[in-house]
């Protein structure tokens, strides 16, 4: 009996060991298969990644000679046209400005106001075209005027690094004219810009052609444009019919010095007719420059300037009695501004600006040239909450001298301004 029980116990123990070994072998087999499957999946993932990188490099080489960098909308063929149109950027910019002075009589409105409120859309139409629409409302004499600022279509990727833009636009002349009020580095418009162009920017309907010149030692771009020429400055109407369109050019140069230093400078020229008499011509010549040093987004130094010279040529006059031809003197005016700004902290910057303007055609009672000039000095402090918002405070002292007048030949003015800017949505990158 005891022998029988011992025999059965031995058989049961042996069978149990056999099952455990089979179970262990089966588990090891499944683990090995899972590992092989994972290794195979990893190899496939690496192969797919390498294939995608090769495709991206191929597309990059294909657009190497094109102007600018193509966006995913224009480079990814898997995105259809409906998705392209949904990828446009939308933005809103609010510019609130307050002004105050203690002059007698007052030279400002002494109030806080929404100077401009802009909204716009920009994006790729397809792989060939880009579009931009920008509208704005701003207060003039207590009434808000709504108007279209920019509405243009651009072909940016033409051969030989060329580009063509057509529609209504802020013309590419000087430094400030293409920069909207809320994006400018100061609150008030420089005197020379206000005298020759306007408080904001001059805009017209026409076309611009630009080309990046193929130099290696310097980056150079030439912009040539022609517009209807019916208006000048920031006008709210189409203007009067002119005999000839307005033409302009802007030659821009960029050079990188290294160690975070870079400069851009340019030369501009404009010809337009201020009246319906085509013999009455106005020429505007300008130089603009900016010098920057930047240490990431922590510190920055910027020096910016513009010099403008304007000459208006009047038609000849004929004396009907003597038939003598007399050529009147041309009207010559010039001015400039110099601005420097130091961003000593990621959130704070301080700056100052000097303005000068003179009219070389003012005369006194004796018919001789009368000394005249407008000068101003301003200081400002800016709090940069982010790239989408800022609060700025400035003070200005202005001195006006005009000896062609009998009274008020010298005038001093003091005023203060505050500005608050908020940008909602996707805002395009600022110019250098």
C-alpha cells in the first residue's frame, strides 16, 4: 500500500515538472516573437523617417532658387486646395493713444482715444500666389472712418529671385511707410514724414516689381513700382485725375557684421504730379537706415534714421505782352530724424528721437530767405509685455522758428503721450 502511494506521488510530481517546463518554454517563445516584431517595427519606423527626410531635402533643393521659403501649404502636395484656403492667418491690432499738453492754445486733443483698430487676413492662395487684406477704422475729428488699407495679390516665387505684387498697398519707400502705426517704434510720426508723406503712410493702387540681386558679399533688393497717382498721403478719396501715373523705386541693402550686429540701408525716389498740370512735378528723394545689435530677446540696441529732400518744379510762365518766358523758382524742403532705442531688459526699453525740418523757400518782407526750422526732442519708455502687446510713454519738446511771420516767430511746445497696443491672432513678422 505504501509502495503504491509512493509510485503515484512520483508520477504526479514528474507530470507537474513537465507542465511547468512546457509553460516556461511557451512563454519564452512568445517573448522572443514579440521582441522580433518590435525590432521589425522599429526598423520600419526608421526607414519611414529616412524616406521623409530625403523627400524634404528634395523639395528644399527644388525651391532653392525661388524667392523666400515655401510654406507647408505650397510644398506639401497632399494638402488640397480647400485646406490651403483655411490656413490663412487672421489678426486684429488695437492701438490706443492718449495725448496731453499745457500749451496755450492747445496743440493736441488732450484725450485718450482708439487711434486705429485694424483687422486683416493673409495667406497662400495656392503654390503660386499669396493674398493680403487689411482694413482699419481710425478717429478723425471725432468720427471713425472705415477703409481698406491693403488688398493685394503677390506672386513671390518667380524665376531669378523676382516677385510681383498688384493691388492697393502701402508703397515700399523709405523706412516707415510700410510700417503701420501700431508697429512703429515710437508713438508720434516724425516731422519730416508728416510734412512729406502724412501722419500715417501713403497708399495707392498699382503694382510693384522686386528682385533680389545675386551678390555674395551683400544682400540687395531693388523695388520698382507704379501706381495710379491720383492721391498722395493717407487720403480717404480717390483723388483727382492725373496725366501720368506715379513712379518710385527703393534700393535696399542688408549687411551682417557678425557678433549679432547687422544693418539695412536704402535709397528711395518718387516722382508724382500734385496737380492736373503735368508740367507741375514733385520729386522726393530719401535715405533710410537702421543698425541693430541683438542678444536673443533679452537685450537690443537699434539706431534708425531717415533723410528726405523734396523738390517741386513749377511750369514756365509766358508774358503775353512781351512773350518773355520766366521760370519760377522750385520749392525745396528737407528734413530728417534720428532715433535710438536700448532694450536693457526683456520687458523694458528706453529711447530718444531728434527731428529737424526746414523750408528753403520762405521769405521775409525784403524778399530774402527767412530763417525757419522745426526741431523736436522726445524721450520714451516702453514696457513690452510680449511680442503681442506693449505700453509706451513719451514726452516731447518742440521748437518752431519762422521769421517769415510777423508774429509768433518762435514757439515752444511741450506734450506727453501714452500708447497701449494689443495684437490678437497671428501677426506677420516685422521687418528687420
